[in-house]
């Protein structure tokens, strides 16, 4: 019994680590759909910009959700000579899962591990001047991304009700914060005010070459 409960908790943790499963459940909350239509609706709503979407993963997620009782077949559809497609609908357990999962995601902060955070924690393997040059290159890309998202937010605000632009506004806020921090870090590297910079300069970088 204990092993079964542990297995159920592990399966739930794996499922809740995949936002695509939540996106599928949320879309099926609107109406029954077949997998291809779910993918189309996600793309049309630009949810694929915040949830990683590919057809292989989508079908795996749908299989797992059906196995766990959160969705179930509701019939089949056929378009012309194309193969029949299974239409899925949300179960009562699925509705409860969406509600509980969304409350957890919105209400409980979770430690995440962005790649840039990892790079900052390990950048001492490079020489400070190399790190500064790379950060300046990053700044160019960040400024381009910020301008693109600012234009995107402006267009979407005019065409889409406010709650449905929240993910784009949040992405822009994160980019602006990263831009401001990176600008300040480059400035401190350049003017020598970064704490510990002298020790960093004295430390041989992992990429340094030595003569025999």
C-alpha cells in the first residue's frame, strides 16, 4: 500500500513538472477535442510560446492523462480520407486536477533553475574581461528581445483582453529585469567596483593556456 501511494505521488510530481499536461487539461475544459485540434488551439493562442509543444510529447501527455483518469475518449472524428481521430474530454477528476494544479502554480513560489543563473554562478571559470565581453554581447540580444516584446505587448493589448496577455507582460518584465541587472554587472566589471574582482583577476581561468 505504501509503495502504491509513493508511486502515485511520484507520478503526480512528474506530471506536474510538465506544463504541457496542464495546457491539455485546460483546453479540454473548454470542449472535447482530438489531439491535433488541441495543438492547433494552443498554437493559435500562442501558448506554445510559454509551454514547450511538439506532437510526440503531446501524444505522450494525452496517453498519460487518460491512463490517470483525468481525460477519457468521447468518440471519434474523421475528416475526409484521413484516419479517424480520438476525441477526448475532461473527467471530473481532471477538472479537480486543473483547479488544484493552477492554485498551486499561482499561489506557491517554486525554486527554478534558469541557465543564466547557472552561468553567473560559474562565470569565474573565465577571465573577467572575457566574461564582460560575453555579457556585452548578451546585452545586444536582450535589447533586441525587449524591443520585440514591447511591440508585441502593445499590439496584443489592443487586440486581446488583458488577462490573456499576462504571460507576455511577465516575460517582458523578466527581460527588463535581466537587462538592468546585466547592464549594472557590466558597468561594475568595467569600473572595477565589482566586489571580489581583484581576487577574480588573480585566479587563473579554466580557459587559460599555460606554457610548458
